[in-house]
C-alpha cells in the first residue's frame, strides 16, 4: 500500500512538472526571407542558438515556426538574431552589411522599404 501511495505521488509530481513546462512554451510563426538550403541552415542555426528556442524554416513558404520558452527568451530576441545574420523578417530588417555578407544564392529580393 505504501509503495502504491509513493508511486502515485511520484506520477502526480512528474505530470505537474511537465504541465508547468508546457505552459511556459509558445509556438508562433513569422515570415523570414531567404532562398535556398543554405539560407535554411543559417536561419535555423540563428534561431536555435540558445536552448530556449527551436526554429524550423520552410523554404517554399518563407515561414519560420518558432517554439520558445517564454520565461527565458522572447520571439523578438530570436528574430533579431536572424536579422543579425542577414535575413529580413516581419519584425526586423537586416543591416545592409549583414545582407551583403550573404552568399550570392542567399541574396533574396529585398523590399524597397528595407533598403
């Protein structure tokens, strides 16, 4: 009987811990401009730089699906990192210097307002 009670308490503790962790996680989508597989690798590397965020970029739709811990980071921090490596997104515009450092195949057509 004591083993059953201890097991039940352990299960409840584990479930409540995993539930609280899920409440701190947010999933959002953002437009990030790029062209190729090299862009995908660079964008995702910038998004995944910290353990607190995980990004997956779709080359065809230009959509980044971002899952992040709201207690430890923000979507703005992640999108800023992506802009810092040369990729415009819906919240930040990459500097001209960052864009110019991209490989030729990665130079997407920038909107006139972004230049």
